[in-house]
């Protein structure tokens, strides 16, 4: 396992609201939605972030729904990791770290937490959270080195603004449009393991 893989696995437990990713009953509701599943999350994340998945992972068992997506994998390198989770919540957790920022926007409240790289050991990570109307959506990223506040870091393949766009997307939540459930998803095998 490459150093990015180790970093990704080591910090998955850091996420608050980290969620399991079993596929729920996918019966379409009268409003044209289905219960959100790991697969619908993966379809939306790959579309909005513009990434080509190499593999999918389960982020662990807890409340809610989630999926891990590996991309940019190469020989001896597990690649970058994005974990997207959605869960019911009462709000954002309090910022407990100096590398944390909160802001409000029309789409709801956001919080960004990051860890900077330790050269030759750990590339660092970022976690962006979005809370609106009783739902906490969270994206974790590890891969490219994080050298400071990721909002100001040039050259990130997936900039924070794109993660913000994903979390503010009106198709993300505890229910998803039925077309996400039917959309093609290369490499998906029916689960995220």
C-alpha cells in the first residue's frame, strides 16, 4: 500500500458522521427520488468532481450513507481518496483545531478542516462539511500534498471550490433523483468493498 493509502486509511476514523454504505431500498418515491445509496453518492461525486474512479471502498459502519472513491492510482500507489458521506445531524461540530474554518453561504453552513503534509510520511488531508436542514454532508480528501489552507493552495487537481459545489448540489441528501440510481458508473461492482 502506498503512502497515500496509509494516510487515507489512518484518517477515515477522524471524520465525524462517518457513515456505512449499504444500498437501501431503491423504490422510487412519488417525487421522483430514491433513498440515497453508496452508488448514487459515487455517481454524483464522480460527475461533479470530474474524477475517473479506479475503485470503490466502504468507509466503515456508522449512521447514514457513504462511499470511498479511489482515483489516480498507479503502480505502487493506491491513488487519491475521496470519501463522501451523508447523515442526519443537529449541526456542524465545533472547530477544535487551528486548521479549521467555518462560513455560511446561501446553500447552508460550511466547515473546512485540514492537516498539512509531513514530507515523505503523509500528504495531509482535508475535510469539508456542509450542514443544511438537518442533514450533514461531508467530503474527505487525501492524495495531493496539502501545504496550507487548501482554499488558497494553487494546483490542487480537485480544488476546495469543487468540493463545495458537490456538497451544495441539490441532488445530494438523504434522497437522490432516480436518474442517479440508473446512471452508468464504470467499475461499480454492486458494493463498495
